[in-house]
C-alpha cells in the first residue's frame, strides 16, 4: 500500500518536468511550467482520473507496472525511481529481474524520433513504451495489460494467433516464432530468479502448443533487420525497414520502423503522423502481431 508521501511525490516531480522536456508541445497559456495531469496520464498510459486519485491519496495500491510507467513519464533518475517504488509500498526491482528502466537519455532519444514509429521492449519482449506514431501504425497498445503487453504472448497465444497487421510468409512466420522463443529462453537464462518471467513461461507453455514445442526443442534463432509489409486499415499497405537496436547495459530493445525517402511508404507514414490513432477506435481491440 502506498504511503502518504506517494501523491505529493508525484505532484512535486510533475511540476518540475516541462512539456518540452517530455517531448510535448507547450501550447497556450499555462499556470505552471510543469506537466498537467492529463499530460502525465498520456505519457504514462493511464487515465487522468487514476492520476488524480493517486495524487490525492484516494488510490492506494499502484501496481509495479503503473509505478514504472510513472517513473518513465517523469524522467526519473535511477535513485528517484527506487524512491518512487518505496513510497508506493513496493520493493524496487532488483538486479535479478528483467530491467524495465528507460534512462532519461534513452527517453530523450525517443522524444526526438517523433516522425518515426518507435517502441521499446524489455529483454522478455514486454512492451515498455511506444510513441504515438508506432501506436498509429501498429494499433494503440495503451489498453493492453499483463501478458497482453508481451510480444511472445500476443503472437503465440493472443487472439487471432498474432497475425495482426504484419504480413508473414509461412517461412517468415516460423523464423519469427523461433527467434521470439529463443530470445525469451536467453532472457530466462540471464534472469533465473525473476518470478514474473518464470510465470510468463509457465503460462505460455500451458496455453500454446507451438510455444511448448519450440521451448522444449531448444530452438535457436535470432532477429535480423528486415523489411516488413504492414496492412494498415486507413492508409493501406506500407513496406518498411524494421531494425532492432540493443541498449547496452540496460538490456532493452528499441524497435524502429523507417521508410525509404521519396516513396509512397514515406508519404503514408507522414499521413499517419497526422491521423494518429483518432481514426483507429474500432481497431483498438484488433488482435495481432504488433511487434
């Protein structure tokens, strides 16, 4: 249960983060230099009402996921992040757990890639954050919770089998699944005491025969830079380069989609940056391999 310090701590740190520092437009007259509640809610992927209740002490049991999201949105240092966990009544994640901390420097990098679809995953392929253009391209992930945020789960267990918007030939699909499971196996080897990761593996084995087959076979694979065709319901198909960048020391994966300049694909990415997710309400629950 959160202590009485949790709400005031959030308010104090919200006041010190400018919209510009958080990658948001300043926009209009502001009574304070810091973030508004709705801006913090947007950055953290939670509701404004929940932010209000947390700050006022009416919500007293924030989850680890919520605290982690708030620490990212508030651009906290490692020490500040640990403090926020403590005043939330939670134990800060230790060295034996899969890292989910996005450093302020990596966050600044993401803020500057506003014209590029970008998402950040942890070592177990759990989505940590995605910028608005990624959400517009692949489907808004803000309503995903628990295992829904894990790419292995979404692709091997999730509704629709994870085909989603990305086209795969049968051969590409098999290689993709092998690489996902191999990555998860490597993460489990690096973090053998992470209970959440062990629970994810157990639930995958129980719910996906394909996962169990690949896991038990010791399948080995790796992700390669690739070109992917994404069937978007509003702007049509886009063929994009997909690169995965590793954050050394943080065990994070940054997924970046780019279009060749001067192509129809580049024009469609530019159109998506204008459309955002406003026209995608009916697509919010579409199943898929959004990874």
